[in-house]
């Protein structure tokens, strides 16, 4: 009985498969739309394309095209400190140049007392700006008033859409945390040593290199889109929409510091690092004290263990 059922099922399957096989053309095209006779040529063409494109694949650029220049910063290392004169110059560069496009929404005027300014100077600086009060007046209308130390630095545009519309579709990023948000990977084994040197200067190094990296000629064959500017230090491509923002003599320094693009870039980079991590120096000092304490505590535990268990056989 089982043999008969098996034979009946096999006959049914053969009967279904036979018409389908009969309807299939003798030379059905493949998925590429090529007849079977052309398949070897297509395969050879694909292999040739891969062979010819291998060099270009290996030549694909990785951004940034040039690594940032490593500079010596006063706040570098476990014993670093802020150079207040440099931070004040950086604030001036931001105020006179960068603030025309970029905001710093997380920085308040009162924070500038940490840069060595007095309360009177901070109040005078805040009063230079017109701030839209967060609360309406008695008539229910929003109004503007002179800034006070508790206010945040105002944005040059009312919203990101207005900024993009005014700047050709590019929305400039907020600079409050830019020194921590932008950095180039240093790779192995450098990052291992960075743990002990407390390296935190990747952002300032990148910002300085970006600001001083304009004016170079692109490599042969590289296409730069209209309205963008070639910069080999840009982390996201060969060019960016921001035009060169700095030029020699653009900002006047009162302390006799050089009025050059390199000096402007150094100063504003240090200022942006302070804005992103104002307690960097205090954190490093606290960490150093904690490490000394842990080392001493470990030595003490080892001596106590040796004394307590000295007479116990192991």
C-alpha cells in the first residue's frame, strides 16, 4: 500500500513539472538581461572593471587629507593651565569674526569672569547685545533688552533654517562644544600613551589646522564643487562651504601679540577649548591628586597585608 502511494505521488509531481519544463525557453535570459552566450563576456567585463577599478578603490581618499599639526598648548598635560591672555584674545576673535555666523548657545556672559574679567566688565560686555527676553511684557509681546550676565551669548540667526537660507544652504554649527566634538583619530599605539599624558588637545589642533589650511591648490583630478573651498584638513571631505574667515591684521590686539592668521587661529582654538571644557585644569589637578592617593593607598595595603599574614604559613 505504501509503495503504491509513493508511486502515485511521484507520478503527480512529474506531471506538474513536465509542463513547466516544456514552457521554459531553451535560451532564457539571465538576471542581467544578457543571453547565455554572452555570459562569459559579461563576466570577463565585470572582472576587467574590478581589475581596472582596484587601483582607484585603493586610492580612495580618507579625510582629512592631512593630519592636524600637533601644537604645544598651555593647558596640555597633567600640569597644564589656562593662558588667560590667550583666552581673552580668543574671545575677541570670536566676537569680531566668528559670531557673525556661529552661535555659542551654552556659554553665558557671567562665565567670562573665569577669563579674568571683573563683574563690571562682564556687565558692560553683556549690555552690548540686544537680547530677546524669554518672558513677554505686560501687553503679551516679546521685547528686546540689553543683555545681563545671566544671559547666554545670542545667536546671529533666529533659527537654523534662517542661518541656512542666509548662508547658501549651509547651517553653521554651534561652537559651544566644537573643540570636543571635532578631533582626528590618532590611531594605535598613540592613543595608548594619551591615557598617561591626558591628551585632550585633538579639538584645538584640528580647529587651528582647519583655519590655517585654506589657500592651497587641490590635487590634480580632484573636483571641488562651486561655492566650496578646498581645505586638506577638513574632516568630512575635500572642501567646505565656509570661506576663509581670517586674514592678517583683521583683529586688533591690545597686548602686542602678533596679528596673524596663525596667532588668531591659536587664540580662538584655545578659547573654544575653554568653552567646551572650562574645568579642564581643575579636573586634571584633581585626577593627579587621586592617582597619588591611590598609589599610596595600594602601598599601604600591601605593607599591612605583609605584616598581618607574615606568620601564617601558605
